[in-house]
C-alpha cells in the first residue's frame, strides 16, 4: 500500500508556515471563509507566551467557525514543544464527538516545519492524521528587498551581536528551511511588486530549492482553496526529500528573539494608532508588531500590524457586549530589543 493510499482514512492536516508577517493568518482566515461546508479546525501558534492570532481568527465572525474549532498554542514554538503541546492538542481535536474533516496548523513565524512534520510519525497520532501538505507563505516585497523581515537594520544588528554568524543569517536559515519543506509556495503580497520583480523573486526562491515546487502568486492570502487543500502529500512519509539546516529539534532554539505585550490606549482615529505603531517599529531590534485597540466610541475593534517599515490597519469585528476594550500590542524582536523606546512611542 502506498503512503498516499494509507493516508486516505486519516484526517488530513495542512501546515501553514512562513516568516514573520508574511500573511499566514490572512490565508487561514481565507480558507475558513471558503470552507465549502467542510468542518475545519485550526491549531494556531505564535511566538512566545502572549498569543494573538488565535483570538484574531476566532473572533472574525466566520460562519460555521466556533470557539472549539480554534486551538491556540501560545506556550512556545510548537516545533520545539511537540510532546507537551502539539500532540495533546491534536488528540483533543480528534477525540471530539464531531472531529474535524481537515485541520489547518499555523506555525509561528520562527518555526521550522520539518520537526513538526516528523511529529506526525509519533505513535499516538500516526494512524489518525497525515500531513496533506506544507504551505510556505512568502512575503514578496521583503524578499525582493533582500530581507525577510523588511528590516535590514535589525538583521544587521543581529549579525553584529552574534559571534557565530559568518555569512548565513539565522533568520535566512529559518526562511530557507520553511521553503525547503514546502509542497507549495505562496508568493504573497504580489500586488505590491511589479511583474519583473515577481519573476526575479521566484527565480531567487528556486535557487534554494533542490526540486521543482510550484510557486503561486497571491495577494492578501486569497487563493483557490483547492490549490492548497487536498494535496495528498503524506509529507510525514517523505522527510528525506525535505532537507533542513537543523535536522533535529534540539538544534533549534529561539534565544535570539524576545516577545512582549504592551498596552494600547484608546485613540481618536486609526491614523493616530498607525503613526504610533510605525514609530515603535523603528525601535532598535523590533521585527514585528501586531495588536488591536479601541477607536473613540466606534463599535468595531481596530487591528494594526507592522512588519519592518510597513504598517497596516483595519476593523476586524464588533466589540462583544461587556468585553474589555483595553488594547494591546504584541511585539517580537531580537533579544534585548528597546522596550522603553516601544513604550514611549505607543504612549504618544
């Protein structure tokens, strides 16, 4: 029996990997909104113990998506906490009276996908689930600029601070590991770069790949679900074809990164919050910012995101009755990033 045939009775899982701010959560929301009646559950993991993306997905008001369908794992990168967090969470979903027909797994931006794929061979779950496919979401403009966090100053600071770095930046290795493990690569934010640049980025990505992997151009994570779900890759049986800089989870840690949550005050207008977040993004060592806040007396919650010098914002849902409207911003940065500068910028 082939690996593909053996996996037919298993619940398929799609692993969505990608660097900080590439658009993984936007893709997951898009797939949930276009589920076509399929029961889909989501395991979402953000770096550090602060979490945000789980509530960002669960609170989006998508029809058919309930609180029990979203499992947030905020206690550390799931590629490093497989036994303690990932496997038990997966078993809990599978043991529901109405188990999901498909599971989406959104990793943190710093996760290496191969250890996670390997976990599907664990005795507790290997007969029940299979990796339908690994989807790598790539930030097109950032790669076009020659960076992955769209912040060359922060990357230069990391290089200077890490005596072990020669010519390979640790962030670059994470990015490469993610695309090397992929069954499909989504070149996201392709609407922000011209055709020649898109072709150049695709060529650069292909230079890292030992085999032909399809690259699909997307904007705002919008992709035909049939291109992403139903690949039948059985990736857990194909580990040898997915090379990695870090062949064991023991090789992988996040000592170079910190995360912290900052309170966000109520603002009078979205532009005011965006300006404060943009200023905070300039603080030394900051890589990514993501959070939400209240705007005046408006009934909607404002979400703001920043990756490098790019800051965006939108209203995602109405505040719930009785919900605390205190805002917060999760900041991910290099270890020792300037917290005081971030706090001062957000205070206005």
